[in-house]
C-alpha cells in the first residue's frame, strides 16, 4: 500500500470492523460518507491488517469482473483480525481459511468444482421443483395463519421454509434440519453475542474464537462424512450423491473439498434466502404504501423479491487479495493488498439507485450486487429468487394487514448476516 494512498478517518474505519455497526445502521452512515468523500480508501484499525474499503458500486463491479487480478484463495475471504488469521494459517498449514469452499477458490479450481453442481441450480432444472416448493409455501402460510395475529416472522416463518428446500435437494433427512440450522446460525453468527457458541469473541480471546469456529466445522464434517459414506454405498438422486462421488481431474474429490462443498450448500443455501424473505416483510411493514401497492398489483412480486434482496443484502462483504498491481477507481492497488468489497454500500450507491435507503417496488432495473458478480456470482441465485417469489405469491393474497409489533433487529456480523428478529402483527385469511 502506497504511503500516498488515502487513509480513512479512524472513526469511520472503526465502524468497518464493528459487527454491531453492521446491525444498528451506523455502517450505512459510514458507507455514505465514504462514497461521497473516499470511495476507495485504506482502513487502518488496531488489531487488523490494513485493507482497502471498496464502497462504490462501479468499483465493486470492476473488481468482481477481474478474478485474475483479485483472488479469493490467498487470504481469508472474511474480515478477521490479524491474530485470528495467523492462528488459522498455523492450524491449516498455511491457508487463511479453515475450509475450501467455492468462495475460497480461484481459477482453474473454482470452475472445476462449480461445474459439479451448477446444472442443479440452473432455471430449467429448478423449475421442476416449483410444485413441491409451492406446496411447502402453502404449508408455511398455513402455519403463519395458525399463529393468530402475531409472530416473529424472521424466526417463526422465514427460517424453516428455505431450510427445508435446500436440505431436500442436498439429501439431509428432515429430522436433521434443526441441527443444520443451529450450526449455520453459530457459524454465520459467530460475531454476535446472541448467536456465538459459548459467547467467545475474536477480540477478547482469538485462540478460543478460532477453536470455536473449528469446533463448528468439525461438527459439520462429522455429520457429512456419514452422508458421504452412505451415498457412496447407496447413491440417490440428490446433491450429496453428486458431491460424494465427484471426481476432479480424474481423481476422487478430497475429503476437505467434499466437506467444504457440503457446508456451503448446507449454510448459504438457506440462510441468505431466509434473511431476504424477512427483509421483504420488514420493508412492507414499514412502508404501508408499498404494501398497498403490491396488494393491488400481484405482478409486482418479482420486484419485491429483488428489492428485498438489495435492501437487506445478506452477504454484507467479502474480502479479496490483489494478485498483481492494478488500478481501480483512480487508485493504485499493490500486489498483496487486501480489499473489503462492501456490498451493503454498493447496493445503496446514489449513482445507481435513486433514494437508495428507501424500500421501493418501482426500481427498474434493480442492478443490485447482492449475489456478487463475475465468476463468483451466487450459484443458487435462481433458486433463492424462485423460493421467495413462490412464498409471496402464496402469502400476499391472504395477508390483509401488516405492521411491526416491536423493534426488529439485525444480526451483528461483518460477512453474512440478516434479520435476527422481526415481530409483526397481521390479519390473514
């Protein structure tokens, strides 16, 4: 990093590493200041390696397209303390990541592994699931109706619906879904005191924090090792069979890569969808005019889905490492520099979105970055949007009124986070 590169003021930089600020709205103020004054600047915060904060939509898009220049495999894709990354490298023998999911891979490995399951998530194939998903959506709406006139939509409704869809595709028995949900929430909520296992934090005890995360991963691995063995002995028509029996360059997939593949499907495959679904209800409850608009025009459901995904942005940020010197947004990036792609900021960039903080159903086109872009664009984006569309096609015709019934809350997380609690009052047929 050049000495001449712009340095972000400390009070702003501090918010970029604060999970609480990503939950209470302070991060939006920080991002707004950065977009206006220093859209690409270096954050220097005690305990962290310096990193570039990339806050403008155009710059995030530019970096996302240049996978040869900005890699995922060289450093942690999560923003972690320097001591945390050091401990992880020590534990893994050099890698900055505990596991090797698709999000941790660069070419040529990334595409080889992505192609193993890509066809399963293409529109032509997921359309075959629509009838089953619609039946599940109707049961979900019936469950909501049976609750009377109040519920916590985030926990009572939004969590279980996409969880069941992806576990059915993966091949996890329904009775094991609560275990998968609990482990997912512990993994993604590891920086939230309400979700973290044993209340351990990276700031207070890095070694215990790393051990906690490794313990969660070990539980996932132990579970899916049994699934792998079962699918090799008795293949079925599910993703677990594809992963368990996969070959890469003519050799069986390694245990590390197989377990990592199971994990990304079993976590990201539902958590972000449930977060966006809850975000849609939050947005409609806070904006009665938008609720009335979609009640009058059900054809707006796809617009609701995209706006909820943009407004919520469940994948809040990912890190990239520069693999070569490059220029972005008028700034010189040096090989080895670490960059935080601030998707929450890009999705509220005034240069792309009019009145970006508002929840509006008339955004067209809605060029949000919530699914990423380029080679690492979300594999399950079509399934996620279909699940949300079907849920709201079933729910909104029956929902007569909707309002908040308390203060909603978001998860404290830097990387992946959504709606923690969403108390609502409603009338439903």
